[in-house]
């Protein structure tokens, strides 16, 4: 199942993160992000996963968000192609790093695609969202690689006001996707999955992380917690500072 994990890859925090990309044009405070990242690691460690830690990359401000330049599907790592110039160089580094974990490594060579736009459903199905960070050529080339490995793929348009496809949605259970009101308008999602729609104003809570029998959610979204705690075992994690640079719970790790 998609959310059953034994291993996780994270990267040590880089001090250059204060220069990370931000749609809000905010420079985050390193100390605050370090506290949030440390809490994130402690929570995941307590869940029993083996944590594999990569070295920090000071030349790449956004590099702790390891989910964007790489994708793991079963026993294969697919190196992606980040669109932004300040991130694109991460792909060659993470390709070398992944060799210690995976024998089979593939790469998206044409177009741009980031892991924040790739939603894995029930392990063998993927939804790729075309966004400001993922274009049609990149999505189609990733789709070809995934299909060659036996997966099925659907390419969708990410709403214009949403940065990454997964910024406002998460796969949390068998055929269940947690969505914001923005993502709830996507016809493919409405027609094929059971959607749990969050109220307006709690869009940030839609990026959750299901790990085995626990659902990690961002701290501070009371309505989302009320909705989800009826069925799921909730762990709240603070991501206030990290969210200033358009990040959430899923992008800080690679899981398998």
C-alpha cells in the first residue's frame, strides 16, 4: 500500500535555506526551520522507520525538499528535472546519492517535472499535475517511465492558484484523497475517488503525510483536525516557518 513505509530519506538542513524560493517573498528564519525539521525527524523516527540522512547542500537553498528532484516507485528511483534554475542542479547530486539505495535509477531527460506534482495512489497509479513547476513535456516523459515499470498514470492540470499538485491534496487511505476546495474542482478526482474536502481557509492542511497507521498533519488547522480525527490517528507537526517557503510535510522526505 502507498502509505506503508519502512525507509525514509531526508537531507540535513542547510543554512542557505534563508534564500529558498518563496511565492510570498519571505526569507525564513534558519533557527525556526531547524526546530521544525528536527521535530519532523523525531516524529518519523518514533514511528519506527529507518532514517537515511543525506549531507546538506549549501549551494542549493531548497535542497532539504528532497521529494522534488526524485521519485521512488517500488525498487526504482526516478530522478526528476526541477524547473527553477536554483534547483535544477540538485538532480545530478541526488542521482549519485541514490546509488547507495537503489540499483535501478532512471532519469527524466526532457521537460520539467517536480515530485511535488506527483501523487501516488494505491501504489501502482500516479497522478501528475501540470503546474508552474511541471510542464506537459516533463509530465509525459515521466509518465512513459512509470508506465514502462508497470504503473498507470493520469495527467491533470493543477489549479492556477496552487503551486504544486500536492500542495493542496494528499492520498490518505484506500481511494481517499484529502483536498482543498481548489483541488476538489478537478473532474478526474471527483469522478474516481472519495474526496475529503477541507473548508476554505484550511488549504495548508491538505498536504498531510500518511505513514502506516498514523496521519501527520500540520499544526494549527483545527477544523481539519476535527474532520480527520474521527477516523485517523493524528500526529500534529508544526510547519509554520517552512510554509513561508511554500513547503509542507510531504516534500521533506522520500519514503519507501
